[in-house]
C-alpha cells in the first residue's frame, strides 16, 4: 500500500485526511502545536490532530518543522507521498525530497491566482464569481509547483469564508482521491503560467478594521471574508463593534460615509463610499454577544438618530 505523511491543521484538512487514511497507509500526521484559545486561554488541539487521534495515527507537532527532531523523524519514515492541506508552515526542501514519488498540496484557489495563505478570503474580498481547488506539486517556492488538476466552485453573495472553506474542503478531498492514482502512476504536472500569478497574503490584524469609505458592496465583501472566524469591526460612536452581517442597498445617498441614512426600530441604514449605503443585520458590541440590529437599537444604540455620523474612518 502506498505510504503517506499527511500535513494539515484546520478543519479544511480533516475530510481530506480521513479520505486519505481510508485508502492509503498514513505513517504520520504533522500538524501545528496545541494552542491556547479563547478568553480562558485553554489549550486546544488542532482539528487535524483530533481527527488523527480518532484514527489512531501517530502525530508530530513541531513548533517549527525546519531543524526540528520531528523533521528528522518524518524524513526517516521515507514515505511514498507527502500530502499537505493548509498546514501553515514552510516545508524544507530536504523534507519534500524525502517523498519517493512526490509531494502534493491541496490549495484553495484556482492557481496561479491567489498564491499564499488567504486565497479563500481574497476571492471574497475581490468579489470573485468563482474559486476552486488546485492540486500542485510542492516545491521550494510558495504555491509555485506544477498543477495536476483543478475543480471550480461558483461563489454567491451568501457565501462567507466558513461556507467556502467547507465546500472547498470536500471538493479538494474528492479531487485528490480521484487524481492520486494517476500521480502515483507517474502523471506529470503542468507548469503554472507565471504571467497570471497573483498573491493572497495572510490577513493582517489592522485589516480587520473595516474601511467605511469603501462601497457598500466592498464592505460586504470584507465582512463575509472575515466571517465567521475573526469578524470585521468599525468604531461606532467611539466604541469598537463588529459587523457580522450587512446588506448593500441599491439606492444612492448624498450623505458622508458613516452617516445614518435611515433609522427605525428594526433597521439601521448607513452611508458608505461613493454614494452607496448598507443596512446592518448583525452586530456585536465590545464584550457582548452577537445580536440582531433590532436588539442593538433597543439597547446600546437607542440614542442613534438619522443624520448622526456614527462611524469614523479611523480609530
């Protein structure tokens, strides 16, 4: 049976690991170390570690793979294949070369578009109508290897990072399992067109601050790209609040970005950039749970009135 070292960390990689383990000999699973999460800072295992333990597979968790004892252990296993899916660390060339057949990565974009760590988020930020997964050969340069196969996924205005991650995870699993026999048999990947390369660097902390000068549609793109894991925020009447769901409106306004255009008991419409406006559906004041806008307007937002400039462009 073909042997595999599997590498991944988030939930995206779990269905892929489970499918690989059902058909191939997984010698070890490499994932990120346990991390403290939440307000109580409790130590949590990655979704991939949890899945690996449930499958009774050996787990390696180097803080940094390069130069670690775990790297030596993995190389010594001499797998036929290395398969990665959102692992989250640079892989040394000597490790990639340890695979007898090749190293395969399941990447969440239609390469050469969106190389890097946040391809799903960038497909939403840029308002793309489709995304997909690509199976590539792992090389030293980030996401630059030749491509074995791709599958496309249409995007809708209802999608956010959570729904797209889930869909692409299953799509990646199916594409990988369909393509692996050909890869094992010696199929060669097709080089990427370097003239079409774009990048999707990891979203920075400061980018979670939503820019009210963007159009309403662009703001909605950012809200959905940052949902459900992080959440984008604005500074509303001096307080930081997260916007979890907004709806761009078709009507135009002459009000300045951040100004209340309409306020009822159940609706808050705010001006955005270029004469556009949006309504807020779900909001989260600092230190509180997410709530529908009606609950907010009946509580912390009860003094808000039409014409108020409530959202500034900076902190």
